[in-house]
C-alpha cells in the first residue's frame, strides 16, 4: 500500500482516559469480527504513540476508503490534550515527509467520508477546517474548542 491520505479518528472513549490505547482498541475491533485493530497509529492522552497496523498495511477504519489511507486515532470523544495535538502535528508532518503521495490537502476527519456520514458517525467530533487552520497556519485558537482543559 502506498499511502496517499490520512484520516483522523477518535476512540469514542472517555476524554482524558490514558488507560485506553492500541491494546484495548485491538480487543474492541476483534470483538467486532475484524482481524485486528483498524488504525495505524493511536495517540494516547499523554501524547504517547502506539502502533496499530503497519503503515504499509491497508487499514480498516473508513468503510470503502481504506486503500492508501493512514488511520490515526486520538483517545477521547471530543476533547483532546495539548500533548495529543502536538504529537498529531508531528506525526502528520512525518507521514508527509516519508510518503510523498500524501498531499497536504489529503487530510480528513472521519466524519467527512460519505460512508461515515451514512452511518451517522461524527468522529472525531472536530471540523476539518479548524484542524487544517491549526496544522498549516499555526492557528492555535482554531483547536481551542477541542482542547481538554
């Protein structure tokens, strides 16, 4: 798989619960009948990054849109720590440097995808325009509604 896009997700778990990570999500996904965790990266509340699927493996995180799509899951539902955002910025930058097929505009929130909308998904409960403004224009105020305080 050659990654050409990134999708940001949430774990839909309690905001600020650092006990949730890739191991727990893997168990949830296996219980749903999947072969293993669907995400490639999980960012815990303290900023620790845990690996899910290999970056060269097709994920299972956006129905009908997984090919070439790197899934990054933030632990929480709608509020995330400053550490999570800092690491998210770093991880996205690293992916863009390492996978030239990913363009700076090919970053999505899960709720943007047609299949997620049909399922009524709101994950990660953020507006992509705010995320992109924060990411590319260093507009720290853009993510203020999503910061865990």
